[in-house]
C-alpha cells in the first residue's frame, strides 16, 4: 500500500520543516534532502521521530 496524498501534502521534516520525498524503493520511506535523513514507513504509518531516522545514502 502507499501513503494517501492528503497525508503526504501535510507531512514535513520534523527537523527543518522542509519538504519530504516519498520513496517506494527499495523500501517505503520519506526522505528529507536538506537534512539528509530518511524516515521509515511501517504498516502505512510514517515514523517521524528524529531518533529513528537514518542517514540518506
């Protein structure tokens, strides 16, 4: 499944409040190019915690 467009329209990076890029490959995630962080999406729920973010490749 994928995230609803309405949700994607309102989500921002919790660190810089910038726009996020929705990625479906290799795994579903949201990426902040400004902060170079990736936020996981588990069971269609974005995990927007800074402590849980991983570095952008």
